[in-house]
C-alpha cells in the first residue's frame, strides 16, 4: 500500500468517527451493532498495513495503533508517517 493510499484511508477513518459521533448524538448509539458494522473492516486493513510493531498486542502495540489513529490533533499525513514507520512505540509502560 502506498503512503498516499494509507493517508486516504485515515481520512476515511476520521469521517467514520465523525459519523459515529453524529449517530451517538442523534440516536444515542454509534454504528456498532447495526447495518454499518462493515465499516469497521477498515481498521483491520489499516492495522495490517501499519508497521509490525503495532500488531504485537502483548506489548501494547495494537492499543497504541488505535490511540494514534484516533488522535485527530495530528494530520492524516502525520499519523500515516508514524503508523507506517513505527516511530512511536511502547517500551514497557513508556512511549518511545
């Protein structure tokens, strides 16, 4: 996957998050459990294409992946750079 494709998918993930917030405000629940569950497959694609340090859940990598992906204070480009290169990692209970 190219970096540009990864950035585009992060932008889609951001849009899903904003939609989910809208559903929660309007209906009191997000898209989970409804007909839109397939949207969550995007996160698996992003995780599989991220640096391998984020797929090692025993080291907290997968949670860090989701935390970084959800950090909309960073641009999609910044998050793609971090997630593709593994530049932020858990080291025990600390971030590197």
